[in-house]
């Protein structure tokens, strides 16, 4: 439990548990960030950098009190990836982010987890504007953003102007949960 944030929720969906990532998840995250699979999310880097990326995901929780949850199947504790609200220092907007490990691909896990995380960001963090920053070569993430109802916003500010990406804006909802 964080000494700063002791009220961090665990989310549950029909098939999944989204829990705060822990030290036990670092080896899988490090392996992900070392793999080619992570090339669109700051990875495919040497071990030391991969470990730093994994540690930053855990540290985001300490600094912000929220972050990307480790996604597991109910009854299991092995992380299948990370999904959740993300807002590191210097980013222009609040983000819904995701990274999924290969074994979780093609099962609807990312969609189910991202929808629950986005609902939490809206209902508990008070986020109204949510974007997802996606590399233009990452077809699977683009498809997920579109499945979530997000649309490309070419006018949105870039998180790293020297290395632009696609910015998908998630639909704004009104107080009744409908599209605004």
C-alpha cells in the first residue's frame, strides 16, 4: 500500500481485475519494454532503460495517486498488461493509456480494461477531456481507440512536439453518461 495514497481502488469487470501494479510485475514490464512489441510505447530499449520505464509506471501512482493498473484475469495474479489514466509531468492533456502483453492480444481484454479505466477517470478523477497518444504505425492501438469511440484530433497539442503522434480524443459524456 502506498504511504501517500492508501485509497487506491481495484476495479473489476466481468472477466478482469485491474489492480495497482506492484514490484512483482516489474520483470514482465521490463521484458515488455525490452521487446519489439513495445516499440510504439517508449520501449524496445536496453535492460536498464526498460527497468526505468517499468519503475516509472509504478512511481506514477506515488506521485499522482492514480496510474495504469495491472490487468489480470479474475482468479489469476499474472499481469497481462497495463491500462489506465496517465498524466506524467509535461503532458498537455490527461491520457488513457494501455500496453498489453502478447499473450493477452486478440481477446478483447484491452477494450474491457480500457473502458473500465476510462469510466473510473471520469467518475472518480473528474476527467472530462481524455486523449490517447498513439504512434501512427500502431494499428492495433488505433483500432482500440476507435472501438472505444475516440476520434482523431489533428489540432490537439502534442506530448512531444519533436516526435509527433496521433491524438485520439475520447467522447465527452454529460452528467447522465450520454455523449455531450
